[in-house]
C-alpha cells in the first residue's frame, strides 16, 4: 500500500535536506581521516595527497550547504515571506564558492535604502 499523499511544510523538507548534507559531510570527514592515516604510514603516497584535497573541498561545501539550508528552514518556519540577511550569513560560511550563493547582486534587493522592515528575518 502506498502512503497517503500529504503536503510537507517547506521548513520540514529543508531541515531534512540540511541533516542529509551534514551526514554526507561527516562521511567524507571520516574518509579523509582514514586516508590521512593510511597515507601518513606510506611515505611514497605523499605525492597523491594533493589529489585527495578535493575531498576536503567537497566536505566543506557540504557543510556550508547544510548550514544554509538549515537557516533557510528556520526562516521559512518563522515568517510567511522570509528574507535572508546575506551580509550576516556569508561570514558564517567557510568557502568563497558557497559564499557566492548568498552574495548580494544589485538587482536582488528592492532598494539599498529599504532597511529592515517588519517580517524580515535576521538569522544571526
């Protein structure tokens, strides 16, 4: 039997995605630790360490994305029209690549003089 279809709140889905991304980052961290222990015992493998640095980038990207999705889930739960304070969120992220996901472009904001209005979500 199929489960009954139902509408899930956006904050629930975002929270689940955040938790999943965080679990993936944890798995990559464990893999990094294992590889580090293995490679440190084998001096001939030192040259391949740089190839494994991409794992670190992927892990940090997943951690950043998990954090972004987590705070988006909070924002959607606390207001019907969530706005994200990019200037406060970006410094919490590790990588410049993920900081660009919340980078403010001139056409993203209604007005630079807008200021904080009722209903804006200040996540930090």
